[in-house]
């Protein structure tokens, strides 16, 4: 079985073809980062217009890369939420219409389920049940995963998402949007221990997160300590360590609470090297295992949507011709497979 996946929920147009016997056959991505950088954040209207321009050419390129004719596609999966409504509507409209034209079924995919299942595209796949830490620009979620569509949210951010905190702090440090990866690079030059940031909400029980205070802490430190290059790197290091420690503490708590030994990390921030290293070390100590996607499947991409779509297509969970998207959509609302 073979599925074409379309991702357009935010500022990346991602198209991929996944075959359940052969794996990923093609993977095309266009990032709008440059388009939004001047504005310091994603401009929804511009994002929609750019998805309109890029989606069909990328679909054509993905078919060519896979040497695959439309008749060989068994279904089309598109991200139906959560995300920017206009951006979602572009992928949904093109995906649903192409499926109708090709006489194939269409599947509406939850963006965070795509992230959550992205490690399944790797050689070592996690067995159910496991704990998933989903850290992206829009979400920070700790989820107990008992199977596909069997999700229980154990904790989430009560304010900024982890990626959002990275981006806002990066902006304070003078880095371009989205600054998460650039902040991580700056942090590598930082002096460990020169500044120590708080680990929010770790001193009380519970699995929720709060990251907005860290950004304020960074702003105050920048103001009081000046902004020479080394100080900026030291602040980046202190910020990153605080986020990574906080995420690790909550993961450990979730594993202990559930008695599970497998941890999945996914979403854009899971590309962060320090986070991967620290969680890997922690899981070694706990005699458990950690799984994460390769970096290009951590951030938004079509491959994870094609994979999730194929699982739902196999279960017969297709959608009709009335095109619908869900800008807000809980993972817990998904049906099991
Ligand atoms: O999953 P994603 O591509 O898009 C959303 O669904 O939001 O995540 C994007 C987020 C951005 O906030 C970006 O700054 C962050 O992931 N990010 C990183 C790294 N790479 C991307 N944050 C920290 N370290 C990184 N290496
Ligand atoms: Zn995402």
C-alpha cells in the first residue's frame, strides 16, 4: 500500500510518498523560513499563499522522485489540524481534490500524531506502549501511547511551547526567526554554569510545563549582564540547559508514574542535540530505551503525514468530499486504529 502525504499546517510545505513495504520513496520539502524572517514570526496569510504556490509542483516532484504514477497511489493523506486555518485549508483542498480526481480515498491526519509516529520511519521502531515527549513550535505534550490513536495526555505546557520559548529567547539574543536551531548552535560556545536559569514547575508534583518565565529570565539577564558575544553564548547555554533539564525531569516522572521503559521524542525541538544526549543518558541509567526520528523528520515534513495516513487508511478511516480542517484538535479525540 502506498500513500501520498501533504503537510501544510504552518510554514513548511512537505510532500512525501510512503510505501508500507518499501518505506519512504520520496520526500520533498519547501521551507518558508526566509519569507517570514523579516516579520519575526509566521504571517498566516503569507504562509497560505506560499503553500498555494508550492504544493502542486512539490507533488509533481515527489511523484517523479519515486518514479510513481498517480494510479500507483492508494490514498492521499493531508494534515487537517492543528495549525493555521488558511495553511491547513490549502493542503486539505488540494489533497482532497486530487484524491477525487484520481478516484482514491483521502485521509485527514492529525499533525501531532504525525510527529508522534515519525520514529516509526526509522530502523529501530518503538513497541507500544511508550511515553512520547512531543516538543514543537506550537505544542509541548507528554503522552502515554498505548497504540495508534490510543493517547492519554499526561502533561502539557500551560503557556509557551518549548519551541516557542526557544524562538522567543533566540529573538532576544538577536537571532533570526525561527531561532531554535541557531540558539542551540550559539549554546555550544557557551560556558556551562556561568548563568543558572530556573527549572520551572519541577519543585512540585505534576507533569505540566511552563516556559514563559524562562524567556523573561533571559531578557533580564541580557539587560543586566550586557550583550557581548560570549555572554550571549553563555545565556543561550543556560537557557537550553534549563529547558532540557526540565523536559528530562518530567519525562523521568512520567516513566516512573506509568512504569514504562520506552521513551519517544519527536517534534522540531527533538532535533536538539543536548536534549537527545541527555535523554539518551537518562534512559541508559533507567535501563530503558529512547527513540527519535532523524533530524529532517523531527521538524515538519510530509513523510510523517504519509506514514500516519497509511495507518489510518488501512483501518478504513477515510474522509468524505466536504473538506474540513480543525485548527484546534486534541490528540485524545482521535479514534483508535
Ligand atoms: O515541529 P516543528 O517543525 O513545527 C511545529 O509543528 O511547530 O517545530 C518547529 C520548532 C521551532 O520552534 C524551532 O525553533 C524548533 O522547533 N527547533 C529547535 C531545533 N530545531 C528546531 N529547537 C531547539 N533546538 C533545535 N535544534
Ligand atoms: Zn510540527
